C-alpha cells in the first residue's frame, strides 16, 4: 500500500474508533508496513489533527501500549459554533407559550448535533467516562452524539417502566420548575457498580430533572463525573438545585410580549 493510501486508511480508522487504544503491531499487520513507517505516519496524522483543531493522538508506552485518538475541538472553532447557535436561538419565532423555546430543529439536525457532541466530548475526554446517561426523550440525540466521540454506551432513563427493560429501579423526585412530584425509572441491567457516568440533557431550568437522575444513579453506586446541557435558563438561577454542570448556551431573556430572546454563551469556556 502506498503511504498516501495508508495515511487515509489509518486516519479513517482512528476517527471511527475514538478513545480506543490501538497498538502499532495492529497497524503494521493491517497495512503491511514496518513499525517505523507506522510511527512516522502517526506523527503526520497527529500534526494534522492538531492543526485542524479536531483532536490529537495520545501515546501509551509499554508492551500493552499504542495510540488513541482523543477528540478535542479548538477554542476558535468552539466559539464560532456556539455563536452560531446563539444567533439561531434568538429568532423570535421560536418563542412558545409559557416562555419555552422551539429547539427541535436543532436537535434534529445531524450536523449540529454531531458538533454539539464533539464539544462535550472534548470537555469530558479525560474523565474516564464509562457511559452517557440521559432522560427520554429530547436529550437522546445529544447523548448519542457525545457517546459516539467518547466511544461509550448510552443509558436512557425513562418516565415509565417498559416491559422490554426487565426489572427496574424507580425513584420519585421534585421537578425544579413546576415543584411537582415525578417518577423516573432505570433498568437494573443498565449500569455496573462504580461506573463513571456523564449526564447529558438538552435544556435545564432549575435542574430538578438532572438532580433526580443523580439521585437515581446513587442507587447504582455510579459516579457522576460530568453534567452537560445544551442550554440553561438564566431566570431560574436563584432556585437552581444543580450547580456543577457545563452549558453551551444560556437563555438570558425570553420576552413573549415583545417577541425578544437573548441567548449568550454558557459556562463552557469557564
């Protein structure tokens, strides 16, 4: 195989297997090249990844060592993308009764969802996450996007038990915004004890739902290492029950009467 062909094939393999430790002998045997040539190829790929602001190759020495592709978005690309999201969300036609925002078009856009997933994965890549947890339903596409870059499974918390879930654990929690008692359930087979999990959701007001998920995960002895939300509501800050989280956007003001929305960057860069 020509070096140019090998570089394309290796780059594609690394991107398709993020966070997987891949040995040099694997590349050497797969592409029929000496280890020294493979090392040179990996140096080139690592340089291009970093120059393009999409990540880097982490090396692990020793007999069981190798390299793994770690997704990481440059700050310039992150700023540009989040600014574009802010601009889109400030469209007055998004205002729904009750001060809610229409966001389904963003959550249904594969390219935008993938970029959101890449941003969160960049933030949480070094936390040794074992699984991504979200609550049905709108957080599901975001959870899968983050999981695809961290190469971990997705676990979905539901409002009602499903026959296909088998035995479940359920808890009652207080919704932060409505102050109503609600229920969420999770299959007993979903998590192993002491797993490191990351909670992902699309929108957070007071944080009651996320707090409920944290309480549910305590029943599994899981370690909540990170919380990522696409957008947070600024007007609920005094009543917020969750304080350790990462947000891409903050909705500062939704004026239904004057049809105005103000969206700014969240705490992602803090």
